């Protein structure tokens, strides 16, 4: 199944789909879960192609049906999203879907409804969708794309298997970008540190990595790394009052009050750094995520007790989550600095 096997990573998942589709045992609805930019929409369209393909090696990506789906020109592959200027998918959107679903497909064996950001459906919309999921027309398939399937009703999850797209290893993303993106290849040659910083901040998402390897954005990513690295160094070096003050001054001014996204990224990097140091203490051959080499991670790990690092991981992760919940940025920096300093004494 050429199209599915070409989907980057997630070989167990695509092999399972290939078997189900080849045998005709596929579900009438799937929830496709994964981070932004991980390929949810790509996988959804591959499923549409695999079920509709008329070639020998399905999905062949060459027949008329596969070609129209790939180019977004099939009237039977319908993408559903929130109404303009709305954050959530409302009940009216799903009611229109249900009205349209009763009509037979035009040129494919099924009509496919790809619901983007399905986890933003409000409760009324989810209940409206549930009605058609319980008794779907034979010619309809639903593909619900979301970052967190737990935000969907349990009754919806019970009627649609969850396909979880796992993040890709950094080296897989690096190799793909060097081979398929001239801009990314040029960046990797001109500024390898910025290139790697962008890939790491993509957190396994190829789509995110492609957007971050723009030269300006990659340099911003590298700056986030440098800030997180200095934060950990200052946190570890609080041996006297002057050093303690230096840490608090730096930690409480990581970014301006308007740079919410930047601060969230820095806190996630700090959580990665703490996890690296935990792994150094617990494993013989650590594979660092944040630190460039195991040796550099070991040097940093010697300055922290294991219990402190475990607590720091919790503190930084919660700080990143609180930023996403619109907590005041300045207060978050102060509160997080205080919590990090109070996590325990460094060695």
C-alpha cells in the first residue's frame, strides 16, 4: 500500500490500517489524534484514498480517484471546521453535516467527512454528531481530527477507534528536511545549532518543524534554548546571596508580558532539560533531548539531586500549561522562579 507506507513513521499504525482496509473490516468512523502538524489531515486523506482507490497497489496515488483526493478536488471528501470567526465547532455546523450525509456520494464509493479540530466541538455539537454516529448511512465515513481525544464525549470515543499518531524522532525529521526542503538544508549548513533547535522545539511534529526551519524562526528557537540553558545554570549555581539574586532577576524577566507563546516554549524546554538530567542519573546510556551530548547532561546533572529534578519537571510542565490557560505572564515567571528555587537544595 504505497500511499500508507510512505506516511512518515508510525509503521505499526499504518500497517494496521492497511490490513483493515484490504480486508474490508475498517470502521465507519475514526478519531485521529496527534499534535499540531503531525500529519492528521494527511493520514485522513490517505484513508480516503485507500478506501476509494481503483489501482492494484492501494492507495496507488495515481488513479483518478486518488489524484482528485490528493488535489482536494473530490466533492465526496468534505472538510468540516468551525464557522468563520468562531473558535468552537457549533451545533449548526454538525446539523448541516447531517443534512448533507443523507445524499449519496458523487464519484467515490463513500462520502468522507474530515472534521478538523474535532475536540473543539461544543457539547451540543458532539451530541448532534453522536446521533449520526449511532446510525450512520452505509455510504458515509467520519474522520475526527484532534489533539486530545479525551476532550470528546466517551460515547463518541466508544463508536470510533482512536488512531494515535506518535511524534517522529528528531533524526528522522532532520533527515527528511535535509532531503526535501531546500530552505531547511540551507539553514542546516549555515546555522546547524538553529536548525537543531527548531527541530527539537517541533517536538516530533514534521509540519511544525517545516514551519520553524525558516531562518528567522529558527534563530528565535535557538534563543529560547539559550535562555533555558542559562536558567538551569543559574538555578544550579545559587551558592550565595548574589547568585540567588542573579537567578531571580533572570528568571523573572525571561520575556515581556506579551510573549506568552515564547514563555510557554521556554518552560517546556526547561522540563526537557530536567528530564534529561533525571535520565542521566537513572540510565547508563542516556539519549538527551535538551542537552547536545550525554557528557554535557552529566555535567549539569551532578549539580542537582534526583528528587529536585523530579520536582522541577512537574513545576516547569505546570508552568507551561498555566501559560496556555491565560495566566498572567509576569506573575507566572515570578511564581515559577520561586517554586523552582524552593524545589530543594542543589548539590
